[in-house]
């Protein structure tokens, strides 16, 4: 029943002037655990977290969940210059990894 929080470093892909599009984000857990994971993000200096998904795991579930949109609304994942992820783990879920993929938007250079 332990709870845990992980917050990533701020990710800018080495260039905080270029806009990027988040394509997918996911969390890996120890497959033999049960519990709940909440994956959120904040972008470009925001102070509040936006939830990407909430996933409740049973011991028989795969140890990975990935989203291509905001699962509660179907809204697109964000465009950003900087992004940070937060994983909240409750009810005993043991997080083993964070996965994300984004693409640069080359036409977005502001230099």
C-alpha cells in the first residue's frame, strides 16, 4: 500500500527554442505487482500537472501501459519546448521505467 512519486528532469531535447510534439508516453511496472499508476506532465514552465492516464493494474496485467492521447478526454498529447513527467504510484505498484517519444517540428525554429 506504499505510495511513491517520481518527477523527471525537465526535457528539452537539447534545444529549448524548438517546438516538439509528444507522440506517446508510458510507464513500466514490475509485472507481478498490483496497484495504480498516474502519469502526468507539465510543459513550458507550467505549475500544474496534466494527467495523461490513470491505470489500475492486476497481477495478471502486462507490466506496461502506453498512451497516445489524454485518455480521459481523447485530447492530443501536447506540443512543447520543455516537458517534465510525474509518475504517482499507489496501492503497491512498483515502477520500473518511464517511456516517451516525441518529434521535433523543424518549422518551429524561433532563432
